[in-house]
């Protein structure tokens, strides 16, 4: 069989493949390691191979045929390294032409006859293999196994450094820097919006080319199998790109809403309209509420201003939604959270209800919110009424405010 895929479609390793790990720039340390591997095991080819969802990517290599050296990768289902990832241990091939375990594409295309690969790791996850390959049939001694494993430890250290450098790149936001940082973030997200729109146009161009290529290959008989495999991988990658573009568009829109809500908190608003506060809380709690069925906004018949500072009000309502969502998540509820409002002279009630919220959970919500509100904020009260969570906010009397 020329092609075999033993890894399937889903793997948690993929989250660890950062752009730094997948950069095509040559890494001098990894390059030295593959040179040592080739020399110490007397093999013409040595690789640091990272096994992804569609391809294996050669992070470092020596001795590859020109077409593979230029491509820096192959389709995953023709690779030997996938077996190292699957088993998490050394994989050895001594006579590839007569080995039913492995795909035969490399044997036929490049005369690869023997292979020895050992796992390489990031954060205790097998990411690929440090391996040597030969065009002749051969075995590997115990000493050669030890040598390759020792070199793999050096690869692991280098990969950890590459990923650690990324993790250490963090913004230490202080209160004084938060406002401009949020403004910059908002501008960046809007730039990503523009990039996403442009990417849709580019994606159309790519799809047109793939359609032409697919037509030509399907109507011509004498094309290299490697080109056919590359086209197949490109079609899958293009489909993935289309899906990611759409997900990116949705995520950016949600992120911009969250940034706007955070800006409301940072601005320390003295008072603001209730609808703006509830919308901001909805944006900030979206990830939690969507897991339990959502939090649709009510129709605001009136939209009073409240006395409570806007940032505190947003924080309280957001935490109310988060705590309720957490309690509902324990029972795997998917019925969502509802909100009703009732306006009175001098205050407005926000009444949160959820079909699957127990008495114990309601008490938990009340206790947690009271710990956040404390006695310094008399313009907010919280209690339970008719098995529902009620928040009371004092409202601004507009007529009196205008006279003063």
C-alpha cells in the first residue's frame, strides 16, 4: 500500500504547533543535530520531522533529494514518522520494500529502504521524530539507538526553548497602560477584519487555480504521483483555510465587542444607560453563557441611567452571568439564562432566571455576588425572589438631575 494514515483527524498536539516551530528559516542548532545524527549513524539522510494534520514538516534536514529539500515536507500518509508519533516510541525499518507496516510511496519514489526514528517532545507531547534514512537495507545497533536518543534529547531542549520564548512574550498591563493597550488592541482587531476581507478575495484566486489544476491532472495521464498528492493536500488545506477565515471573522467580531466592553470598565463611567451595561456584560460573558444555552437580551421598554458606576455595574452583571453559567454547567443544562426588567420609582429590577438552577445554586450566586458588592455600594442590592436572582439598581432621576 502506497499510503497509510494511522493518526486520524484529531490530535491535541496541534495546539502546540506555533508559528515559531513551523517557521521555514533554518535553525542552526537543529541543523547541527541532524548533521551529527547522519554522521554518527552513517546515514545519508537525517531529519527533524514535525507531524501535523496533513503533512510532515522538515524543521531541519540533511541529505534529502532536491524536491523534498525544496518542499520541506511531504503528505503525512506517506511518512514513516507518523508511526513514531502514534506509538510514542522508537520505530525501526530494516527492509522497507518487504515491510507491510509502512506506506510504499517513499520506497518507490526515492528508494528509501531503512529508517530509524525516535520521538521528539514539547511539553511531554510527541510532536514528531528525529530520524535517519538510508537507500540501502540495513539494521541499527544498540549503540546507534542510544546515540539517536541522546541527540533527540538535544532536539527536545531546543524545541522547548523555541516555544518558551513565545510564552514569555506577554504584556504586563498596568492600570495606567490598560487604556491605550485596549485602544491599540481594538485598532489591531479592526485591521484583522480588513485582512480577513482581503483573504476572501485571495482565497477565490487560489480556488480558481486549484480547479484548473484538478481539471488538468484528471485529464492527463502522465503526471508525477507527487504532484497529485500535493494537489490533494492543497485542496484540503484550501478548504481548511476557508473554514478558518470564517471562524476568524466571527472571532474578531466577538473580540471587538469584548474590547468595547472592557473599555467601558476601564473608563470608570460615573453613570450610564442600563442597556449599554447589560450589552457589555453579555459580550464579556459570551464564552460561558453560550455553553449553557445562551443569554438573549430582553427588549428594554425604558432605558434608565443608574447611579452605580458603569464599570462596577458591568463587573457585577458579568459575574452574575458567569456564576450562574458555572452552576448550570454542573448539571449540563442547555436551557440558557433569561433576563426580565421591572422599573420602579428610583430603582430598576434585573431578574435573572434559569430553568435548571437549583436552590443551592441560587444561594451560591447570591453569596458570591454579595461578596463582590459589599456594603460600600448601597446603590446595588441582590436577593432571591420567586426562585429567581434579582439585582436592584438605583436609577438617576433625569428631571431632578436636569434642574440641578
